[in-house]
């Protein structure tokens, strides 16, 4: 039978010691659960923080990588437009060169070489047309034009040959650039001399030849402008003369 402790208070029952311990167990369990929950939350925060740090470091390293070389970022179409932008006739320049199979080559030196090829082709077509006229009219001025055109073709072919190099040699150098400018300018002068002769002689085909020669004159002008600005164009795409 439980004893009654009158000293600690009326009607208060003094329970055995084992019962008091059982009353505190739920509180301890709640405390332990709270501690475990706090540790778990901290662990989760640390893990998330670590993952964020890794991601930020990766993005930072990606953003600080050196930019790709401009020469790699430009495709052939963009490069042709850049090269042709220095010419007096950018439309004819772009149309004539882009019609060729570039194999996605964005090198201004190669684009210049292609401009020479289209100039030679157009001048060759013009020479064939002149021969057909000469067979009909037999004018002395037409004979002079034939001589001028042959000289112009020789100059242009010499320009192309100058770009053919062996192993370890540069396609372009300052000396070569100077010679090429001289040869292309000479070809343009040959065409002007032909027209001047036809006009002075009162040739019946002057107007027809002037119209036919316009495209050739534009292409030659384009080639001359490209070679005159070749170093600047190479710098724009991150290259040097090679």
C-alpha cells in the first residue's frame, strides 16, 4: 500500500522511484529526434552547398576559356562577305566567288586566289567574244584589243603562278603582294587601252565591247582591292600571311 507523505502536502501521494523515470522518457525521445532532424538538415544544406559550388566552378572555368579563334568562327560565306566588303563592287565580288566550290574555306588568301580565277575566266570569255567580232569586222582596233587581252591574261596567270609555293614557303609576302598589284593593275590598263583604241578609231563595236567588258573590269577591280587589303583581312579572321 502506498504511503501518504503529509509533510509534502495534503492528499499528495508519494510514488515509487521507478515511475518518475518513465514520465521523462517521451521528452528525451523528442529531444533526440530534434537533434537528429537538425543534423540531417545541416547535412542536406552542406551537400546542396557543395553541389552549387561545383556547378559554379564549372561554369566559371567554362566562361574563362579563351575564345575560339575568329578564323574558326567564320564560315566561307561570312568570310567572302568580309573580303568583298573592301571592294568597289561587293555584290559582283560575292556572287562570282560564292558560286565556286569553296569546301567551306574561310582563308582570305584562298578567296583572293578564287577572285583571280573568276577574273581569268571572264577575260577568257571576253577574248573569245572579241575573236568572233574580229572575224566579222576585221578592224585594226580589234586586232589591237586581241593583243591587249592576251597580255592581260598573261599578267593574271603570272599572278596565280606566284601563289603556287612549295613546302615551307609562304603563299604571300610583301614582295609578292607588290608584284601582284602591279600585274592586276596592268591587266586593267590593257582593257582600258582596248576601249580607248576602239573609241578613237570609231569602231562599230565600241558600245557593245564596253558593255561586255564591264563585268571583267569589275572583277579585276575586286581582285586588286582584295590584294591591296590582304593583311588587314587576314587580321580580321585571326590569321597572318602564310
